[in-house]
């Protein structure tokens, strides 16, 4: 069994681990300054964020084409026709629909498309769980059920110091965004689990206040002092990411994954100041083969 995903899922696996677990990452595309880049192929994340900070025009992003996924499915089916294709939320990207369309064009492959209903690390967790379970020989139905269980248990949210990228991308109300800018408000934004879209969960007037509110919202979901698996990420703000990690560590018993940098396709819509965390009860990950 093979796993396909897109670069917007922020898979917390090394290239060697991806190869060993048969994980294939399709790059999303970002266009900036008239030049298009495939994530991880034509540009690194560090290089992208350096360009973003001096760019005169905000970037645009696009999902993989039906043809690109069709070609990949066809190539993979020559070795193993059973493919699980796990992608960022259909509420935020058209990649799930593209994968479904591509699957119909490759009848020799048995493609199961999973809508993570989230993005970034939270989606990457489902990719990793599917890959580890497949490597352990789990049947398809059990792997799909595991991904759904992780999806339901995972809380994904972020905050940021500036809003102009979110406003430009239409990810939040333009009027609310402008008001927040004028008031210097820092929102805490989550991904709801019904439609997989953004929702504002709180706000603060300072970045430190936003981090405190961020953790308070986590406590409402998980309970005070819960044992959690936590992944913290940032776009181009490692200091902010470390501040968030420390704030979470003070309030929960955490099993942290290594910190990571957000996909440039996500950063294009949120800007360089975003910090994010995915969290779930650690007991959920006790079920994942080799998942520590």
C-alpha cells in the first residue's frame, strides 16, 4: 500500500522515512513576482519566506493538476495498485476534489481519497498515521478509521502578528480583518471539523496575550493538565514558535514533536509571522504503530 499527499499537509517525516514508508508528496505551487515555484522542488521554505518579506506583490497559490496526480497514481499502480491519497481540507483547498477526479482516470489503481478536514501539521498527522499503519500491515478499513479518529481528536489553531496576508487571500472577512488591523488585534483562528474551514476562536491586543488565549482555548478542548501530543510550527518566526511551545508546556503534560516550518503554500496566505499548534490526547497516538 502506498500513500500520496500534498505539500500543504506538513508531514513530520524525514525524506528517508517517507521513502521507507512509501509516502509520496505532490508539490503545491506558489507564484510570486511572476515566477511559479513547486514547493520543495524549485524553492525551499527558507528562500520563499525571505522573498515574501521583501515582495511588492503578495503571492498566489495553486493546487496540483488532475494530470499530475493521474500520472503519479498510474506510476505507483505499476508497483502496488492500493493507494491512500490524504489531502488538506476540502474546505480550504480544491486538492481533494482534484485527487478524486484523477482517481477516476486510473482504473488500474485502487485509490482511496481521505479529506483530512484540516491542514498543516494536523493533516500531516493523518498522513503519518496512515503510512505507519499501512507499513504494519493494517487493512484499508482500519487505516481509514484511524485517520478519522485522529481527525476528530486533533485541535488545530494559529495566531499571527499581522493580518494583511489573510485579508488578501480572502481567508477571513475583509471588513473584520481591516477592523482588526486598525485595532491591532491578534486573532486566534482554528479549523473547525465539520466543513474544515477557518473560524475565529478568540483575540487579544498583543502577541503575548494571544499566546495566553491560545492555551486557554486548548484547555477548553483537552482539559487542564492533559497529556497531549503537540506539534508546534511557525512560518518564519522561530522565536514566536518557541514562545508558543513554552506557553503550552507550562499548562499540559506534553509529548512534543520536533518544531517545524510551515508549508510555503500556507505561509503565502498567512504571512511570515504565523505560529501554529496541533494537539491531541497522547492516548490516540498510542494506537499508531511506531508513532512515537
